[in-house]
């Protein structure tokens, strides 16, 4: 679907007979990379011609993100929208790693790189293990 959307946007962008692109978004969102790829294609199309986005019943998360790529953004009074990147689901492997003796190590290029990312916990001493790469 992402490839189809990108191809359709590119075709409309490159066709001189097309004066503007109109997108109707009705989506609860979806996978981050897919949403970003479509958003980037919308922005690229917007650089050539106007992109009008109409948010239908639902444009949440990735659907809202894609919508923000347009030049003109419209919604109904009853459109449910918002919430870009406010929730993520992940698994916590810490107890399993401790049980089998595995540890995660974070490599970074400088002292402030990835400051929001928690370092790996050394199961024996409880210290955070981090390695820095020299630039």
C-alpha cells in the first residue's frame, strides 16, 4: 500500500495536467515507517503543486501525521484526529535477559547522543554499560 500511495503521488506530481492533489484520509494510523514514507511523499508532491487534505471520520496517529504533509488541511466537525506518537507498545526482556545472562550494550558517537535512551543494565553489578565511539 505504501508503494502504491507513493507511486500515485509521484504520478500526480509529475503530470502537468494535474493542477492540485486532493487526499481523503480516513485512518486510525499504523506503522511508523509506513506513515513517515507516505508523509514524505506528500511533502515532496507539495513542493510541486498544492496538496489539499481532507480528514474524514478518523485521522489519528499516522493518519494525522500524513495529513500534516499537505498545504491545506480540512476536517469535519465530527472528525476524530490527533495523537501523533503518544503511545508505543514494546516488550520488556530484562528478566529474561537476566535469567540467561544476556546484556544489551548501547554504542554511541558522543556523550550526549541518545541521552533519552537508557543504557543496558549489567546483571552482576547493576551498573549501566555504555560504550562511546570516537569520531
